[in-house]
């Protein structure tokens, strides 16, 4: 069975969301990548965003130890790599 991220309550999501990873943004500053789905009246729409840790409320019974933690510079590097792949389809080395 595939691993499913733990659930949290998120003000930004307006309810329950998956906690995808924590991000350290500096001293005493944590943020989270979260995902959820919204019903638009005809179909489900996937949503994903980055929120401050203060937006997140843990839920009873969820296990958060497996959630990865990264530093902000790692996320920015990953975004640059993805953008360069999206631009030329071959990645930054080409």
C-alpha cells in the first residue's frame, strides 16, 4: 500500500490537508508544504501551497515523524531545476 502523508487542519486550505513536508526558513521560522482537493461543483481540483507553520494544526492520531524536513535553500534549488526542465524539457545540464 502506498504511503499517505499525515493530515493537518489548515486555515489556508479551509479544512483538512495533507502535510507534505516541513521547511526551515530561518531561526524560529518553520513553514509547510500542504495539499488538498476542492470540489468546484463538477470535479475535484487538486491544490498545493506553502504556508507558515502557524497555519497548521496537528490532528489527533496522525503520525508526523515521517514528514521530511528541508531548508529553504534546498526548495529554491529544486524549483530552479524544475523550471529549467520545464523550459527546455531536458534539465539544467543541457
